[in-house]
C-alpha cells in the first residue's frame, strides 16, 4: 500500500508541475518575445548559427513562440515541439506570415515522451527550456534517443552559480518558480548525466555570461 501511495503522490506532483508550466506559459505567451525572449535572443541566434553549419534534419524541443525559426537557413528541415498550445499558436503565426518553408512541422508534445522513432534527427536542440520542464533528465534522455549516432545535441540554458551576487538572486527567486515559469537555481548537473552523449563544448554566453551553451555528440 505504501508503494502505491508513493506512486500516486509522485504522479500528482508531476501533473501539478506540468500544469504549472502550462499556466505560466499561457500567461507569458503574449509578451514572451519582448521579455524573456529578448534576454535569451543572443544565445538562441548563436545556437542556430551553429546548426546552420550542419546539414540534415533538426528537432527543436520547446520551440515556444518560434523566435528561432526565422534564423534557420532555407536548407534546414526543422520540426518544433512544445507543450504549450498558446506558444505554438504564436509560432505557427510566424511561420505562416513569414513563409518559413524550412519549418516542416510544429507539434504539441511532451518533451519527456517524444513520439518520434529512435535516431530520427541529425541535430536536436533545446534553447532555454531545461529549467522550465519537469524531469529535465528525461528530456535529455529523449533528445539523445531521437538523435542519430554522430549527430549533435545542443542545449542553451541558464544554470545556477555557486557564488557571487547572481547566485544570491537565484536562491532568492527559487521559491517563485511556478510564478516565474522557470527555476532560477537550476543545476547544470541535471543535464550532464546522459551516458549516450559526449560533451564537446561548454561555453558561457551573453548577457553577462549568464547563459551556457552545451554541445554534445551522440555516441
């Protein structure tokens, strides 16, 4: 009985987490591009610039309002997924109004349980979503699963610092995660444990070196 109760509690917790994400992003969708989107734009552009040096299919996990989509070159074949219908609505509008032929599909999907087959994409990326999603370890595992051997997995995100002024702000903000829509005290260790991935690059990016770019190779 205790095991069953614990399982039910965990299921309720995960449901509440994903509901919090849905509610938060429904609130942020109308203004995301000019708020959080503006802060993270440099990292997003640099990540896409790297992807544009490669060839083949691309999966963007947590595509949001589609801020990155206009920057993929015309030779790309991009699929975007997101759990927020409101965010995807904004992304679809961008694709339609700007004629973004490089975007092949935008799908509402849980990043923890991607419906794509193993080894489906040459490049898989997640830009500034790891501190938002429940169970980021599962998200990274799914990204690795659908990436082809020899392919690349890119993650850009803010990770908590161990010391300094910003670390104090991160700790202060942590209790407001559901309201903010992201975890300010998110540890980089939570995305580094996938055995099928080999870390190639780890770089600090603007603004103020707050963002981190991680590049992995699928083994």
